[in-house]
C-alpha cells in the first residue's frame, strides 16, 4: 500500500468556485466522482478509508475532490443539480489532463450518488474514459426510494442535522456500534451545512441517467453488497443491465460504502477489474523483476514473482505456503502446518486420548451455541458475524472429529497424522489453483518447487529469495 499521505491542491471550477482535490499514489488517473458529503483531508483519518483508497493507489493516481458546498471547497453554492456536478467533474478531468498531457484517458470511480455524474461524463467524453468502476450505485434515483422517503429524509436533515446525519450513518453501515455511528455523523456535519446536505439528498433521489447509461461504451463493473440498506442490490443490477459493456459482481455484507465492512474483499474486486478493464483478475507488472514477496494485509495477499504482482484472497493454503517459503529447503511436518491455524489436534505419536469426556461435552455445547448464534446473525443480516461464528464452529468440529473415531471411540493422538497430511495437501493445491488464475508463472513455480505429504517443503532455486510479511 502506498504509504504517503495525499497531496491536497485547489483549482477554480467552471462557476468560479474554489474546488479542493487530493491526489495519492502513482500510475494512470483514477478519478472518483464526488459522493454524498466529503472532506478530502478529514476523510483520510478513517482507517478503513485509508485502507481502501490507499490500496487503489498502489497502481493508480487516485484523485478525490470535494464538490462545491462541502469539505475544503467553497461552501457557498446557489445551484445543486446533476448538470452542475457533471460540469465540476469535467473541469477537474480537463485540469488533470492539462497537467499530464500524456494521459489521454482516465479511469472513473462512482460510489453511491457519485455514479450518475460519472456515467454522464463518460457518455459525453468517451474518448477520455478507460474503465468505469461503480460501487453501491444506481441508474434511477427512484430505485433508491419513493417521494415520501425523499421528503422525510430532507425534512429530518433540515430540522435536526445531527439526527439526520446519524440516521444516514446507520443506513450506510447498520452493523456499526453507536460510537462509530456518532463519529461518522460528526464528520458529516462538519463537512457540509444542513441545507447543502438536504439538497444533496434531493439530487440523489431526482437523478435519472437511464438513457445516458445506454451511451456509455467503456467497460464497466458494478460492485454491490448483497444486503446494502441504503441502495438495494436490485438497483445495482439494473445499473449493470443498462450499460452496454457493464457487468455485476455481488459481494456479501450490509455496508453501503466500500471503506466499511469487508474492505479487503471490496478492494480485491476493485483492483482486479481496474488492472485489466474486466472483472477477471490478472497480474500487474512489478517495478522490480527480481522481486519475490508474499505479503498479507487483512484478507488480501499480494504476491510478486518474475516481474509481476497479483492479489489473492486469504485462504489457509496461502498461509501454509508462506510458512514453507520462509523456510526454504526445510522439511516441515504436515501436523505443524495443520495446527498453526488452530484447526486441528496434535498429531504426534501416542496412545493417550486426545479429549476426556468432560472436554467432549464442552465442545458439543459450544458447537450448539455457535450454530444458534450464527443462525441469529444471518436472520439479522449480519453476514460477516455469521461467517466468523461458522468458521469457529467448523474449526471446533474438526477438532472434535479428530478426537473421536468410529462409534465415537476416542482416538489416540497419532490418528490425526493422516488427516493433517490430506488437509494441508488439499489446502496448498487449492491456493495454487487460485494463483494460477491471476499469476500462471508463479503457480507453475510453486507446483514444481513445493512438495506435500507427511513432510512438506519448498525447494529453493538460485536467484529467488522470498520476502515474507
């Protein structure tokens, strides 16, 4: 991830407003259409925000801006409508291209209500647009909610901006705790006045770019979380269907904006698309052809080998291979790899029972508790919490199964060795298969140099030294 803080600059928009924008990273421009209310400086203080946009900045120069009326841009604004939003975006892209004449095209990112202006610009300037990524967005404001909802939210924001900001924060991320909602609402209130916020609500509900979307020729990917409480997934599906070169990818979760919820899953999908212009992951050229590294950040692994890098979602097999790569030419027993994630029992030789009767009963009680909690979480739309509980349940199930033989006879400690061998082998092979889809050269190297069985090993080759983080 790009470690430097964004650089904040200003330019004069088409109506004379001072407009603030921030640039971060390196590579082709990725211009983010203005969403809801923003602040190019204060937004960066949020860890999830930095994680998402910092990740995008690894291979792009990410550009964010505050629309007139919010953030560090001029706060006074007489007109709030879609044409004004498109004029501001058009002026910013022209300003950027004047500074970097060699960049004939830019990629565009439209988050939520930032989608309609981005699509309108792309339809009007097809020669200037490379790829379009749309997250939690829509083609018709009517798909977000009816006139009664529009008027109710506007009235609440105008009457009590603090309560309105908290309501919108809860819609954006229903799984946040009360303190996080309070902080988000406070940032929103500091970013724009109640009147500006209310008019931006109207802008969202009144937008309709259905006809415009049909003229957008650039490849586009719509990312939408399945249980988004702000803009329904069905609105995202309609958006993808309206775009001639559009596709839809549904991610699990309830959070509306990409920097909340499962940030790494969203980041992986976004970078995969932006690196190729389609939704199929592909490697990105590395600056150093001799670099070989294996790095995990959250649920995302970045792997570099033979002059290319790729991104792979976390799996236990990736963790197993990280251990092997960090100890080249050293044979590691499969049981040691199997136990490293806490999913299985010890497998060294012996005949003593792994679990006594009291421990078995405790395991079973905990399994029932986890199952019930996971079902309740799914009923309440907390998909990530349900997945965490189910993962813990599966791990305990494996431990209990490893301790019991046929007819629930307790197994000796040595009986788990074969299970460890099979599990680790399967995990490693599955992860190599995933890598083959994004970095075939690396997958071939790993298939040749990694051996699995009762003992696993990575056989080093001259000139390749792995950096593991």
